[in-house]
C-alpha cells in the first residue's frame, strides 16, 4: 500500500480547492457575460421598433448556452437573475415573456447537455411553450379578468359588422351572407383555438431551433442534428389513442359548442396531423430504399398538400404503418 505524507495530502487538497475555485469563477464569469448579452438583446426588444421582432428570436440563446454547459442549479440562478434584469429594465408585465423564453432556453440547453436527440428537444421545448401559454391564458382570466380569445373575437366581429352595415347602406345584397359566413368562421376559430395554440407552439419553437442551434454550435455547444425524416416512427400507442377518439366521435354526439365537442374536435385534428407525419415518413422511407431523388419526394409532398384526396391516402398509410409496422416487414 502506498503511503502519503501529510505534506502531500495537504498539497493535493489545496489543488482540489484551487481547481474548484477556478471552476466557480468561470461559471460566474460566463453567467455575467451571458446575462450582459441578454440585457442588450432585451433593451433592443423593448426600445427599438421593427428590429425587436428579429431580436426576440435570439433571447433564448443565452439560456441555451449557459444550461448546456453548467449544472441545472446554476441555470436556475441565471434564470432568476434574468428575471430581475427584466423587471428592472422593462416592467413587471414583461416578466411572463421573460419566463417563457427563459424556460424554453433552459429546456433546450439541459436536453443538449444530457444528449437528447433533436426531435426530443423539439417536442419537449414545444410542450413547455404550450403549457406556459395555457397557464398564462388561465392566469389572465382568473386574476386579471382578461380573456384574450374573447377580446380578439369581439374585435373582429365588431369590425366585420361595421363593414356589413356599410354594405347594407350601399344596398348590396351580400351583406347578410357576409355576416353569416363571419359568424361561422369565428365559431370555428373559437372551437379550434386549442389546436391552433398547439400548432403555433411547435412553429415558434421550430424557428427558435433553426435560428439558435447553429449559433450555439459556433460557441462550442455540441447540439444534435436532425435525424433523417424517414427514420421518424411514432409510438404504437398514438394509433390506439387516435382510434379511441374516432370511435367516440362516431358513437357520441356531443352538443355543438360544448367542452366535450371542442375536446373531441381538437384531439381528432392533432392526432390526424400525427398520422400524416407517420404517413409522410413512410413515403420518405420508400424513397430511401428505392433511392428516389429529393425532387420526386418534394413533388409528392406538394401534390399531397394541394390535392386533398392524396392527403387522405397518406393519412391511411400512416395508420397502416403504425398498426402493421410495414418498415420492419420491408427490412425483413
């Protein structure tokens, strides 16, 4: 057994303490620098018109960089510091905006740190964004008695009703028809609002990833790349959920405008989108094994979006692929 003198043990512990101090100093320095970057971006967002729309897309970057390099406890401290800065520079009402972007950046960075795939990062960040939007919506109704959805619908309805009145004054017969169509569209918008919220969350987070991941890579963060689209395969449980929703839609006839009817309609829409993703992925898998060019695959995609019967075929292909696992049979 090797024996160490008291002097050697003391020197070893001294080096350990020194390295820990250096590490903590680096963590604090990086945090201060990224907080300064966040402050500058925030000032641009608050006080420079037009450019602020673009700058907003970069506000997740400081959180992404910091949480990808350091443990979660340091990221949490950085997040709290950013909220203090937001409250001092802007107003308290700007805090929800900072909370949303900060948490999205931390989810992205932490997921990168634990080496999750880009698809998982995308889904996790989108769901985080969606949950925060829903919480914000409920808080605004409960505590501030402000319903943004109802306010938007009311504003649009008033605007169109004024336009319809002008048409009536001019003696145009289409006024009543326009008003009827407006009420139908607004009713559909109100019913499909949850689905629109889901789509918006995934679109915005997609933009955040497209813009910020290449920048994070330049700063030395090893962000993952997208897997080929033909490799995407949803869990089989998604098919069962979809079938249950479809059966409920056929057997149950909920009252139009009820919460149950809204839930069924929105869930059916979301799961149909998932089935379409599975169907397109299967077509791209065919293209991969048959060595089709990207031009052919792009043409098929465009045709499917333009002609609805093709979209239905792709939906059916997605259902069959999830149920029968066509790819494993092709590989076998």
